[in-house]
């Protein structure tokens, strides 16, 4: 199994479908199917069972997973080392962050970077899922979680506060929750548990027991839009929602704090273009 075949195998193994693997590899689904068939023919083994729910690894497929992953790590290590020794202020840097962070400061920082280093091109991945820097899904990430992987390095950017907000129309219609009674009897908009599992249990320091969760979303911008639409109460960053004239802060005496981190793989710290992007993001953190 060569590296190209290993990439196809691992993409199917991780995604469980040809469509998901094709999206990871940025090729069409038919190409993934043909390459898998060719790989299985060359090995003389069936690597996946084709089931209605997706592609399930056979014993041979499970046996192939670890050596394929080791092959991937070796290839990515070489790629990182080569990029790390690149001193040109040109080329592509992949940055992963969320939509709210992109809108409220990352985009402005990258615009200033472009004025100084126009030959650096940015691939911006805006998603709530945590991109894997180890697998080179991104070169840099701006996250609210500090990484625990030993090969990643992080820099604390800033500390922000969040609080509960509702639309003025919602407050006029339903009133402000009694802080002693919590959120019981009110409508809530929360992040999907895959994004913020805590919010299915408590919001703004209050239990959600007795409240009605009317919508779950997976991005911060959609969370704020849902609150603006009057769907319910949600937990929003104060710097983002506090200046919105259509929103009312619930329980102003309460807030919670969260941290922002810039994260990169340690091997990329020697790359001039990656360092330039990292420095622009650090300099662009608002006061």
C-alpha cells in the first residue's frame, strides 16, 4: 500500500462513506470508489463491508488501519519539516476558526496581513468542529479550548465574557426570568451537544430543567440570529451581543469567562509564512 492508497483507505475508514471520504480528499465519489476497488484487488483482500449504513472495516481493514496511520504520520511529519524550513513570505496558510471569531477579529487581522504580505494566500476553514492540526487539516487554529496534544503549541490570546441575552420582543412577551427560579418556563436556544454539551444541562449558570429548548444550532452566528428572531434566551459573547440594539441582557450581574488560544503544530513555527499569519492574528486581538 503506497501513500496515495493509504490516504484513500484512511479517509473511508474515518468517514464511513465514499461521499465523506471524497469530501476529505477533495475528489469526486466515483474516484474514491475506483481507487478502493483497485487497492482491494492489489491486496487480494476486502477492506470494507458495504452496508446500508456505510462502509464497515473487515478484519483485514482493521489490521490495515494502524500501518496506514503510521504511514500518514510519517508523510505529514516530512511535510511539516519541509514547510517549517521554508523562509519565503509566500504560499498558502490554512487557518481554522469559528464564524463568530472570524467575523469579529480574525478577518480584520488577515486583511491587515494581506496589505503587508500580499503573496501569502489564506484558506479559511470556518467550522465549530476542531480541525486536526496533527493531520494537517489546518496550519493554524483560533480556538476556545487549549489543546492537550503534546505536538501542538498554543498561545493565550485573550479572555472574553459571555452572558444570557434575549430579544426585546421576547422580553416584552415573556418577561425576564426570575434569577431565583432559574430558566424554568422559558424558551432557550442552545448549541448542539456536539459543539457545547454543557448547554444541554445549564445555561448562564442556571439549570435548564423546566425550560423548553426550542432550537439547537451549530454556529455562533446562527445562535445570535435565533435570539434576534425572538425564539428564546441564549448564551452569547458580551462583546458580540452587548452592542446589538435588538437584544436585552438577562441577569446583568452574571457572566462567565472563556479563553481564546492560537494553536499550531510545533514543526510549523519555523515557516516564515505561518509565523507571519500567527503574528498578524496575535496583533489583531481586540482590547
